[in-house]
């Protein structure tokens, strides 16, 4: 038996006027997702346990089958693991975004214009983060370059008592109320102010302005946490698992859980990603003997953060046609299989931020008759079915046991 988890990051939403007060999932042309809904089980899933905050760290850990309330120590430690950074028990990891702030006010009065600095390239960003390390790195802290706008800070012999805000949650807002608070707040704020002075006139940013791109003119800290400990995926599910993703966070989860990681050339995590390449990587993972492939697509989430309504609809359609379609056709030729499709959290276009709300899921099994089907895979159909999976970390188990007489 082969299993596919298709994680459509941030795809869940709320009705928006631009779509006739429907959601992107409702209006998107997605015949393969709808086929699964018409021949499987559709319901609502809770990816955010009590005490946790809706986000990709919580949601992906949950859908992989690990209870975030038990295992999640913070987002950035997972990204550090993906970058091959070893953490001591008393180290703290923080995500470092390269962001674009407005340029005409004192630092505290600036506005968050872009949490990704126009999705700065990895090559440009590495130069900037290395410059930050040269100026601010010391025995206490070290900056590590990552992918695009996403980087990492390790603070040694430190405590995690900070209050930090994800920059994608404050797009177009003033930053004054969202600057670091708690442990090391003064130091972190000072680095952020000085990073603006350092980066604003850096040659890379001068060139970006000439090309009509936003400058990466400040660092922004968030996602702090301590060293995580996670059981193996094989131990949790009894399956050999693999992950296909462009996102360091998900790669870190896979690394800690002992899952095989497939990297795809041209995978960006946005609408420009190599959708076809991701599908082929999933197929290759099955060919290599993996029992379950966790196939993560980030594009709907990025469009939600940017209020790109048509882009979010298109992202869902691209995933259906270029990813789910070829993998479904491959699995159909191999024998019995199961598919779980779900977001990890909603990213409503109206708020541009993650939410703690439930998300619609569909489970399809080629060997099981339809159970609680729906014509359309979307939020409305899932709510109408009144099937609720409160413990989202049981979703993979539910897929494995669908149709079993002892399934709850």
C-alpha cells in the first residue's frame, strides 16, 4: 500500500468579495481533488492543538503525525536542522527574515512593506546575511544564510523568553507595536536598527532599486525556540517516509523524523515553483521504495500573505493539474493506495496572516467505497459533512484505517 500526503500550505480561506463571496478552494478548477472528494471522505481537521498557534511549524508537524503540543519547541530550530546546524541544549534558534521597511521615518515608525524583500534571491541574500554576521556576530550569536529571505540566528547559552512577531502577519502595518520584547529585547532591537543602517545602502540593494525591486533593508527576528527532539516517522507510523518540499522548516521536520528528503531543482515555494518537478520527485520516492510521500506545496500560502486572490486560485489549480494529476495516475497503475489532501492552516486573503481555524481535508482510498463524500473539495462542503477530526495529528492514521470497522 502506498500513501500520498498532499499538503497545500495555507490553501484554506474565508469567502472573499473578489470571488463572489466564495473561497479560492470553492472556485478553483481542480478535477482531481474533486474526484477524491466524490469518492472518499471529506471533513474538517484541526491542525492547531490547544496552546499552539496556527502556522506552518504547528500544522506540518501535526499532519506528519506528531502532536505539536508535545513536540514543538519553536519554528526556527526546525529550520536550523534543515540547514545542518547543530544546537546545544541551551542554544536558542531564531528565524531571521530579510524584509523591506519604509525608508522615510525613524526606525520605530517604519512600516512593514514586504516580509520577503520581493522574494530576494538566495545568492543576494547570502551576501547580505554574511555582511550581518561580519558586523554583529560574536561569541553569543551567529547568523547563518538560508534560502531566499529565510535565514537563521543561533544564540548560545541563551533563554527563549522573547515575544516576537512573524513579519508576514504585519504586512502594511507600522512596526512600532511589534518590535521584540522580553529576553534580549534591547539587543535585538539595536541589531535591527543598525542592520537598516548597514543594509539600506549596500551595493546589492542599490542594484535592486535600479531593477525596480524592493531593497532588503533590515533583519527581522521571530520564530524562536530550543533544540527539538522528535521520534522517527517509521516509529510513529510503521512506514518509510519521504518529503518533497522547498521549505527549510519542512525539511527540518523530515530530517529530525528520519525521513528521506528529495530536493527539486527550481522549487521556490511560490507560484514560480517547479510543480512538475515536485510531482516527479514524489514518483521517484515511491520508485525508491518509500511507503508514504509527504508532498508540500507552499504557493497558496504565499499568495494568501500577499492578498493575491487570482494567484491563490491559480496555485490550487496548478497543484491539481501539475502535481496531483501525474502522481494519482502513477499510483493508480501500482495497485492499492491512499491520498490525504489538507492544508496545514488557513491563510485568509483578508487578514494576510495564519489563523487557528480548522481546515478541510479529504481522504481517498482506492480500496474503500466512498465515506462521507462531497461534490467539491472546499470549506463549505467539509463543514456540511459534519466530519470533524479534532486531533489533526491522527490524520495519517485515519487514512491508513479508513474503512476499517474499528476506526473511530
